[in-house]
C-alpha cells in the first residue's frame, strides 16, 4: 500500500494503471483513470456533489468499487477491512465500515 502526495513527479495515470486498486475521492478524473487502467476503485463518497450518484453507480458496476465511510477512513478503521474492500460490492450495500 502506497500513499501518493497530491503533487508528485510521478505520472498519475501510469500509477493508477499499474495498481491493483486505487482509493480516492469520487471525482471524474480519478474515475476515468481507473476505468482506462481497469483498476478497482475504492472511494470516499461525495454526496453534496450532483454527479456523485452517477459516478458511484458507474464505479460499482465497472470497477468493482466499494465506498468507504468517511469516519472509518479518517480513523483508519478501514485498514482492518482492507481485504473485504477488495471484494466486489453486494447489491444494496451502503458503506464499508458503517
């Protein structure tokens, strides 16, 4: 597991394509890079953004994506569920860690 800083000399699309999975906020550019690289995407939902619902459906369907509850992410509790996060999402599942 590697954390990449926001500003880096590394080319982000190449890193995404080389990864087994990527974790990040649910945004257009990272979703597009994960889709292009066929990389599983674990994401922090952004319910206040109007495009989030559509992006979330797409990520679950196309990238075996799972949402991570923001509190679970902030406290680090998601680390104990990491292998579970990599499993395909079940229908009707809300957030990992809720």
